[in-house]
C-alpha cells in the first residue's frame, strides 16, 4: 500500500469535518475520493499530507509516518490543488523550468510538455491560457518532480467533456507508467470510468471503499451514480451544497 490512513480525525474549532477516516490505497492504481461539494474532500487530502494538522489518527505514505510536510511529501508526492497561484506573466516553459529547479531529479521539461500536448504553446503566458490549457499546466507542474504519488484535487472541475476525457487519458497513461494517482471528484461518471477503486466520503465518514463495479453490484444498481445516491441519499441537505 502506498497510503494507509487509520482513524484520522480533523476539526476546525468545534466543527468536526473528518471522523475516524480509514483508507488504503494500492501502489500503481487510480484511486478516487467521491463526495458532494463541501463533504470534506480537500480537507482530507490536505490533512493527509500534513498541510493541516490532524486531531488524531495515523497516516503512512510510502512507508513513512506523516505528521507534517516532510521530505517524503516534498520529493515523492505531487499535489495539484483546485486553484494555484502560478505567475501570470511567465510562459509555460518558464513555469515548468522554475518548478523543475525545486527537485533533485526532475523530469525533462520537454518530456512533460510532450506528454501533455503543450509543446506548440510552450511560449504562451499563463494569463493567456484557456481553462483546459491551465489544467494541463497544473498537471505538468504536479508531474515535473517525477513523484511516485500524484494527488489531484478536482482536476477536471468546470471543464468541457472533451477536455475532461483528454485528461482521463493522461491520468491512465501515468498509471500505466507505474504512478499512483489519488483524485477527488464529484463527477461520478469520471470515477466510474477512471478509478480502480473509490471511497465515498459522506457525513464526515468514509462509508464504503471498493471498486466501482463492486459498489454497483452491492447496491444492485446500474451505475455508480445510482449507487452513490443510494448510499448518501437523494436530498440536498442544508450546509452541503
């Protein structure tokens, strides 16, 4: 297992957002964390890698205990947040060259641009990019340090279906290279198509972890979306969305 989380809790003041979280993520897989908007998916990944202090529990990544951001996280984990403050006047090439300089063994900038189809626009400034181009640059920044684990927080949020499917293909290619990808999403179809395993975060807890098909079979539904609704309810509750 590349990630093991046991009984992790996280509160903001008196507000408990994660309660007794347990997860295991296999090396070389695409693993999805599903949940409604506001369910705590971002809090989970930020707490897991030490950006936020957990209240209790244990997190192990790549065999190392994680209490705060350490060398394991810095050099072996790539994080793509939902939003990122890239320098708007830099070109794509300049941005990736800058981030590559932060790591001891980065991938070649040209190689990463080639993988993500950025070569033809490498001299385009960040503030002139479309939404889909920016997402590809953010993924390139996540990849450039050659991490063993990539964590992608809502990587396709707000993108057109065609661009979303293009990013799916890139993520599958990373898995085929031996990388592990952990992603959060509220696009249920995305998880069903892309993930080897998913965990559903609901009401502060992980209520199920399994392959999409096994969850569908257990709930006796036709799709993962139907299974998700069966498990979490079909009403929008106050404070969730």
